[in-house]
């Protein structure tokens, strides 16, 4: 929303207002980070007042630019700006900064804070999410309309963001893809928590970003004209832009400016008083907003509403001429899945088997891609193994977007970029790697779960049965570690048809991420005539094979281990033991079904239970209690052919039968 | 071990031998990665034959150089070299590549493979571990003797290694610290698994490393003279060196050279036959080692033994003049802790409290540092919060090592560097960050557990009680996720004295890593006269407060939640309920105590059990069974003062009493 004239006096007053609103809120909370909001007030002001295209009355406007506060600890900068611009963030909320239910949490939270585009705080995440948003922006612009969806992505970053490896990964990819719609502003304040940033950080940031293929602009972060010009230039670029802004932490606080002590604690009443005095502010008053500043910033809302109206007219014209495919995209952007999309989900016939669930997943993607035009994804350089390619679709390259993404060997950035894509309307992102490497991308997965974003993770090579690659590649603790994440749904399907249903669950689930945990090895496709229906996966667990006669024992398994349980059941039935096999592909969904269904699947009266899962035993007591058995991995795997490993680590029908009989004998 | 003359014919034959040994082994295993060993054979040959100072008869020689195969999938390159040099790695083992117990696993494993310096495979880890080794080398050299401990660290890296963020973090720190004893050789083969590396990786690697402060040398990776000269030059540097070697995957395989298909699958019998033919090798024979090559490489062992003898003489002279401090260091390097070190562990008096366990941890480090001269560590830019500074000790800076390390905001690299430090004799490394950010460093923690290395992690801010920073900073699932890692010991002490004992356990534990999980908030220091002894932490769990009268209910808790349990016990005792409080700071140790001790602490007859932990409930059923209760976090936290959060999320005496009484009523 850049304008031609810049009133320097008004600018200065607004910048001061932002500084002291922020510092006052931290002071009132007796907790928080005053230094960065004070140092970045000039940049924030110029962005929100002159450069960002946004409409405070409608934070969800599709045509907007997006601002990501990667240094989330500077939350009060964002809250001050949102308040002044007229977002639904009252002064009362700012006065209650960091209090329970105040709407102004310590770090910005999406979607709780209107106008906050993504949750930040863990360093590096915002900077990387911004890359995903820029990619999503390109996808929408190229597939719909270049003018309607030309929103620019701005990210504000600290030294910490630039030190984090995830930012390096994402920046390298952003340069590779020439994301001209992305601007990162780096607050080069020479300060970290432990002291001067030179204690640990002496690299040439500009040179590094040039190496990535970015354009680099240097400015004095408090020079209104320089910053303003840099922001203008950054919008017109074929490459992503890094603005290196030399800033001063706690700018304007006479005793704390340029000191690490201003990072994570209130300035203190006396220091704040002195700072206000020095700035010509009333030293005794708090939360001051001069009338002139209020008026000046109120124009943002006016201008934003005007811009959205113009945009809506163009959008309306665009819709009238939209193609069938574009209309489908718009439908997805409005939050609807195209009707009948599920009909595309493949049903696998036992005669097609055996088939690895990773292979079946490739088939599902192939079937769904045409019907879900904003299904977008790829792999961290393991596409041939993860089967994540959308066959026949273009790859995302520099200068031309595409639905297939080569993330490179950058799992962590992939996780964050998926979040950025998921933030863009309608986009349904997925990303693949080996299950063991989910460890590389836990921070963004956690944020997806916290924000209620719904990327789908395709984690293949799900157990020691991947074989020869050995313990570095064999997941053991990853299933438990993922199941422990709140609001992350983890599904380990036992065959191609459960896999197909798992994709249904993942795609229908729009308020949290889903991890699909898939086999490298081939698995039989179960003939379901005498067995429970794969569709029951949607309840998390179900009776796959009922007991014959009286129920004496329950075998519970997931994924590939279900087939062992079925074989063991045959063996045990032969010995006249009434055995039920329960397939439990998803703990989170099953646990949410309520007591009646739980009792129907796992009757309380039957305490003889054996769980089988080629992974850490952690948590399985939830289903087998203290009296049951857990056949699991007690340590790490080994390098050998899969069949040797399974035998070596006790994943055999004999072992299950032995444990079951022993359990029954002792009961 | 560089020599003056280079016999180019012998070199060529040896390089061919390495290539075909590797390709034959992969072919025999019908699994593996032939491409990289073939492309890097020249570099491997020159390193092992002419540059690496090593003695195959004593892989543990302190004076050696170290070679890290960061691209661990090229394991057969390492095994071929180790075999030819005369390490304890027979041809038989190579014939059994990737078989159970063969000693030649799919990816190199430390310490199973003699001569393998560290376990690699997950990309980026080796390159970063090498930085830790180089730091450890500097520490030993400067504190003991510059000549005896001037070993050089070489790491061989692939595109994947260079794309991973952890490598960026570690390389930035290596440049910052001017680690001249480090050389990374980058195999610039233009190929990734998904195809040409240009699909996802187009940055200027050389420029990026120059920005980090490295020296960069470019060579043709198959040009013996160029590579040889570069390796010579790289040893003489005040900065770390990156050798960018243009190489060709599957060099010498006519149909697969420069193709992604040569990465992760055998060449195939016919292709291998053609490759051998082209190289003048017998196309029908496998595992060929010409006599001349055998002889040529046998000199490595001779030369290495000679060098070690010389070194030992110097070492012996050095020892005779060593200072008291140096002798203590040598003792630690020999695997002994200085006698009486435990006497330094502080005992905290209740009157000193309340005290946060993170604060107490700082006190323990202060007390131990003088007695454990190779205790070395720091924080990922949170030292003032993690209390990880060794007071009075120097910081590690460019040109001068120190026991305090500013890792910068680089948790992932910190984890890997701790592994590198732990690989160096005697060094006892620790690293701190917030518990929630353990998510950033799981891959190296897993490798530490897998290798049996023993770094100590200082994870502070261990629950929602960290307060206002909110859910992005509040761990919930991290405890469960860490407990799920095999061979990682996780300890959450309840007060300063349990903390002191936890450090004892961590330091005595030399075969696996330990995570200390510490409170931000102050906690009472328990008066132990009527309570169980803190020393019992070494059994993982213990009866902290016994029941009065008949045992009716057990309250089990960890860390800060123990204090709630103690208060609830008083309340319940008032209502004539016989309540025992069990402190369970460490699951792994408790689970290893055996049935008798388990029964003594948690008698099977008492099924009324309530667990209290302000974290994910995952796994607690192991101790409370299906009939117990778990007071835990069902979702993410929130931003508010700690006391409000604890009340909001149900961590109160009232809640515990309520759950306990309800449980007893229903029983």
C-alpha cells in the first residue's frame, strides 16, 4: 500500500508509539522481550503503514501480502502494529499481554491472534514457513491469476533465525527456485542472549545469501528513507531479497540499547521512564497513543478496505471466466473438497498383491491428483523410495511453479515449507522421507499440530524390515515419539486398502497434521471377505479377525505386524485358543472413540493381550495393561536382510504363539 | 604419512581395486551403494595411503588423524580401505557385506567396525561430528602437547551432507573458530537420488564456505596429483578447508557413471562385468586384489606402526614432565574418573531453597569443573538460562580453545559436536538448551545412544511451568519422545539434591547419553530426614514418603510434580488414606532394576495408583496400569504466568486428592 509522501514527523511519532506500547506491555506483564520490538519499530511501521497490502477488517483476504515474525519473541511488535492498524486486537488485550486467555500470548499464535499469519518462537521456523508461503503464492498466481495472487511474503528475522540450519536449507531452496515474491529482513543487531553475536557468529551473511542466489540490500534499520526504499525495491525482483538492516536492540533505551540484557526481560520502570523522557514521551504515562498517530494509522484500514474492494471486483471478473480446473481450485480454497473426490480412492484387489504400502501410496496419489488440483508435494530427495511423485504433473522450478517439489536433502525445511504451503488457501501439501528421518523435522511438525494445519507426512521404510541399511535407517522410537505429539494423527496401515483409507482420513482431516507410516517391504493385500473392513480404519482400530468360540486372547498389531498376528491366530486356533486379532493402525483416533467402542474392540474382560509392533514398546501398556505382553524392539536394529532381522528380533509366528500360550498358562 | 614419490601405476591399480572390491561386495549382498565408493576411490586411496596418520594395528592410537565418512552409504569405500590397510576387517567380512553379524554393516558403525571413527548414514551428521572432533583435538593439543595431539580431521561429504542444515550450522561454527585442523572433501558429483543435483541444489557452495571463513580448493576428484596436492595444502591452514572435488558417481561403470541409478542399487552383473573389462580387470573374477596392490598398501601398516612408535617415545617424554592438571587429563583419557571426584558433588541444604534445578545444575558444574578438567560444554545461546557456564574457565574462540563453548543458536550442530567431542579421549561433553528444543537435535542424540557415546544434555524449562513464553516453548511430548530412545537415560530430578545425584549418574555413565530435565521455576529442597534419600535416584525410582498404616494408594511423580504429590499425601493422610509417594526421576534405570525392587517400590497388590507429570501421558500406563489415573497434559500449553497455568491444566493438590479419592471409591 505504498504511498508517495512520507511524513517524517508522523513516522517518528508512530515509531515511538510502537516502541513504548511494546515496552509498556512487557513491563506490565513483568515478562517478555522489549529489545527487538524497539529495534524493529521503524521497519514494522514502514511495512504495515506503507508496504504491506492488507485489510485489518479481513485478515483472511486472499489478495493480501503476508508478514511473518520469525523472531517470535518480538510478539509485542506485531501486537502493537495490529492494534494500531485496527485489527481485532484491543488495547485491553495489550495491557494483558502474556496472561491466560488474553489473546496476546508470549509468542504470536496462529489462528488465535487475528492478523498473525503463523505461530513463531522456535527460531528458524518462521523464516522457513515464509518460503513455503512464497511457493504457495506462486502456485496460486500461476494457476489462477498473476495479479490477484501476487501477494508478497515478508519475514522478519533475527541472528538466531539465521544461525538455525532450517533457515539455511529453506534459503538455499528459495534461491534455487528464484522466489521473487519473498523478502527477508534480517535484524543485524550484533547481540545474542549470551552476549555480542560475534561470540558465535562471524560469517558473512550477505555473501552466504548471494551464494544461495538471493539479492542482498543493506540498510540502517532506523533510517526511515533507506528502509522504505529497500522495501520498495525488494518487491520488484526475480530473486528473493535479503534486507540486512543494521539495528540496535532496545533502540531508544539509554541504559540498555545494544545490550543482551534487553532481550528477554522488562527494561525496568526507571529505564523505561528515562527512555520515554529522552523520546519526548510522557515518562509517567503508559500505553500512550497520540491522536495524530491513531489517525495516521487508521488510514491503513481505510486503504486496505479500498484495496480489497478493488481486488474483489477483479476477482469477480476472473471467476466469471475461470476454467473448470480453476473453479475446482477455488472450491478447495473455500475449504471444500471437490464432491466425489473419494470415489477416486483406489480399492486394491488381493490378487494385485503383495504390495508395499509405500507403493500403494503412490497409486493413491496418482489417483487423487487429477481430482484434487491443489494437492502439492514431494520428498526430501527420496521420491523414488517414498513414491511421492504426482505422475504427469510439472515440477516446481525457478520461474515456473508445479505441484511436484524437489525439496532436496532438507527434511527440516520441508517440514516448515509444508506449513507455509498449508497456510495458503486450498493447498493440501504432503512431504515424504524415511520414517527415521522424521527426527530431522519434528519442530515444524509440532508447529503444524499446534496451529491445526493439515499437511500429510509420507514416512516410508517404517521398521527394521527395511533391512540392510541398518540401525541408522531403521526407526525404533519414532512411532512412539510421533504418537506423543498432541494433535498429530499417526497411521500405520497394514495393507494397501488400509493405506487407501488412511489417505482418506488424512485428506478429510483439516485441523491437524497426519503422518502415514508405510512399509518398504511388500505386504499381502488382505482378502476382506472373512475379515473386518478396511474402512473401519476410520475408527482407529477394529476387529480384523474375530475369535472362534470363546474369547481367550487378543492379538493387537499395526502395519506389517498385523500379518504375523493373523498367522499366529491360525496357529493358536488350531490349538483351540479363541483368538481375536485387532488391527490398531491409529491410536489417536481409536482413543477418541469413547468407552463403548473401545470395550467392543478390546473387551475389559479379556486381559490376555499381546501387542506386536516392530518398534519401541513405549505406550503399548495402554492397550495390554500390566498383565499383557508386548513384542517389540528393546533396542536398535541391525544391518541384514529383512527376513533375518525379523527372526533375530523375534518377530515371528512362533514367538507370538509362544508368548500367547505362556501368558494363558500363567493367567 | 605423506611420502615424496607417487607411483601412478600402482595408484591406478589400487584405485581400481577399491572400486571393484566395493562394487563386488554390493553385488554379492544384492544391496548397497556402489556409486560413491567408485567415485571417491581416488580420494580414499590418497588419504589412507599418503595423508592419514594412522596405525591399522591400533585404531585407538591417540596420535592419529581421523577420517569421517559423512556419506555413510559409501561404507564399502571405507571397508575396502580398512581391509587393504590391514585393519581387522577381513575379506571374508567384505564378502558378507550387509549380513547379520558380518561386521560390515550397511552404514559404518562405531565401535563395531575397527577403524570406523563414528557411525554415519543420516546425512549431515558426520560432517558435523567432524567439527566436534576438530574442537576436541584443539582442546587436547593446547592443554597437553601441540605436537602429540595435532591429529587432523578429514570428512568426506556428499551433496546431501551439504544440503542438510546441521552441516551449515556446524560449518559456520567451524569457520568462526578457525579450525585449521579440519578438512572436508565435498564429492561434487552433480547427482542426487531424484536425479541431477541441479534439480534442487544450485547454490554456490564455494562462496558459501568462503562466507563461513573457510578456505576453498577445487580439484578434479579423479586427478591423483591434484587431489594429492590439495590434501597436502589442506593440512597447513589456519582455517578449515573445503576441497570441492568434481567427481563422477560410479566412475568407471560405462552404463551407469553419472547416473542416479548407481546410487542405491547394485550395478548389475553385466554392467559390473563391462566395467571390469574396461579397466583391464578380469571380468569374471570377484574381490580381486593384485599382489602388487596388497604389497603397496601393506606399507601403510608398517609406516603407521613406525609412526606410533616415534609418537610413543615423545609421549613418554611428555608424561615425565606433565603437570598435575595434565596428569589428571591423561587419567580421564585412559577412561578413569579422577578418584574422589564425587566428593565435589554439592549437597544442598533445605534452607538454601527454594532453588530451580537448573540453578542447582549450575552449582554442580561449578563444583565439578576443577576436578574434571576435560568436562567441556556450553549452550545453544541460552547459557544464562541453562546455567551451563563453567565459571572461571576460558571460552573456546578462534585461535584458542577453551572449556566453555558458545554454540550459537545451533541446537542440531551442538548435538553433533557433542558427539565429536565425546569421540576424543577423555572429553566429557555437555550441552544445554530448553527441553522443547531437544526436538531440534534428536538425530545426533539418537546416534550418541546408538554408538554408546556419553554426552550429557542439560534441558531446562521442563514443563508448562516455564510460564509466559507459551506453548511454543513449553515441552509436552518431549519427555516421552526422549524416553522412547533406546540407551538414552532421561532424568527429571525433583529437587537440588536429586539433581546432584543425577549429575553423578550422568558422569558415571560412560556407555550412553544422559538427558537432565530441569525446572525453570524454583522448587523446595526437600528435608530428607523423614523422606527417602536423594541418593536412591541411582535406582531410578524410590519410595520418597512411605504410607502411614496400610498402603491404599500410590502417588507417582517426577520433577516438580513430586512436590504436589507430597502435599496431596498430607491431605489424603488427613482423610486416613494410606498414601505412598514414589519419586520416579528415571524410567530407564528403574526398569532395569529387576522385579524385586520394582515390587518393593510399586507393590503389585496396590492397584490404586495416580501418576502426576506435567507432560504427555504417553507411557505412564507402564506404572499405573489400566486401572490407575494419569494427571498429565492432554494437549499443548498456553501463555500465562506459571501458577495460572498449573491451576488451569489441573496440576493442583485438590485435583490429585479428587482423582485419588474417586479412584479409591470406584475400586
